[in-house]
C-alpha cells in the first residue's frame, strides 16, 4: 500500500510500505476512505515532536471502512464505516475510567501518527478498536464526520467546555485558524452574547465571521484590549481562548480576561510563555490547559447529524490520496491558499 512517511525534519514521502495487519486482539485494520492533515503534522515535519521517528506514517484523523478485526473486538465488524479518532483509549485504565482518554495509561492517548503508524495511508491499524472508533451516523457526508476526528472535539472540550462558556458571555478567541474556528463554533452552542475573533490575517477573520464570530479584530492594526473593553464596559471578556500556541498570544489571552474570568489554553506551545502572576494573583482568574480527550465525540456526532453543527464548513480543498504531496504544500501555505482543512479521499 502507499502511505505518507516521515523521514526526519523537512522530509516526507508518499511511498510504498507494507500493509498493516492485526497484532493485538483488540485491533482493527481500517481501509482509509478519507483523511486530513493537521497543524500538528506540520510541527512534526519541522522536527518539533522528537517522539516521531524516521519511518513513521503520519496522520491521526480518518474515516474508513473496517477491513478486519482481532478476536477481542466486539462492537465493530468488517464492512462497518467508522470515524478514527485522534485519541485511542484502552478503556480500562484510571484515566479512561474518568473519560480522560487523552491521558490514557494503558497504551492509548495520542498514539496514531506519533508513537505508532498513522492514518495518512491506504490502511491503518487501530488498537483498542471497541473504545477508539465511532460508527458513522446515517445521512452525514463522511468528510464532514472527518472534522470530528480532532479539531471539533478539541475546540469544544479544550476551548468551550474548559472555558465554561455560559449564555450571555463575551468570549474572545485569539487565533482564527482551524482550531480557533472550532472553538468559536463550540462556544456558539452556549449562546454567548458576543464572540470576538482576534487574528493577524484578514482572510482568517473573514472565515471567523462565517463560523459565528460577531466581532473581528486584526491585531496587526487594531488594539484587541481596547476592542474587548469597549464591548464589556471596560471589564474584559468573560471567557478567553488561546488557539495559537506562541507566548505573545497566551499573554494577550490572559490580559483580555475580566476579573473572575476563565482563560482556556488550546495552543500547542513550543517555547515558555510568561504568566504575569504579579498582575493576575488578585484577579480571581481560572486558567485551564489540556489535550483533547474526545469524550464529546458522540455528542458532536449527534449535533452534526441534527444539523446544529456545520462541520463541512472547515473543508476548503479536496484531493485524492495520490495527491498527498500537493495537499501538504497547499495546507502548509494556508496564508496564500486560504486552506482551513484539506480532505484526501479514495
Ligand atoms: Zn490534529
Ligand atoms: Zn486508558
């Protein structure tokens, strides 16, 4: 079969590799029908994730068809169409019993395209299949469901739920890339009075309006603190969400929150960021961090099937699997191509 293989920083190839088979009793082998590329894959290609070694097949998001299952698998069978989640769950460890699957101690967590071969391939082996794949709902395009493999649960759980967005809140989201847009979409489910999107690129802010932002601020030429204070009687936002992963964005996200506000970090940080505790200690703020657990995936699947979440809105480009190198180029050059999520299908 063919797969997108990492060969060290800056080097990737769409090449022939052996087709995976069942290794453990709980495994499923899934024929990949549609797959996407994540910003995390670009971090890996830069060499930012040293746990990913030469020869690893990348990718942690897919929809596909079960090809074969190990003898321990009970809930899916060959021919079933499934969503392969970015998080794999053993289902029995302490953290899985608390629905904290991202922290799985039993061999799960974020393993696909990280510690084991991933989904950017014609076939992928998925461990703990019973607790790690989700049946596709009827009547929803498979590529829309693909958006629930990572970005939608991440924006919803680590952004909207950790930030505890309430009806009437003013929510400020720093960063309007795919994850920031997913956080906006998740926050809108709780009827905030205003969602403010902050980014340096007008094209992303334009997209943010389509995802439900009421106000957009380009912080290359507008002061986001002044804009948020204007909306909140000088107080600051009830909830602020960081969706970039650089120190300046985190520090802005903290500064934008009102006293007693909630600050949810989603961004993947590669460098230290300063928490100005000398300013914040007296302001009663709550700061949350997290890796997605995907405990919300069944909820989000029902919202997509019910028409309350337009997951397909993220998809800007479609390719075939054999166009993987080109799809990476388009996704990596989002500033010029306008790419949000690219989908590669058979
Ligand atoms: Zn991802
Ligand atoms: Zn576990």
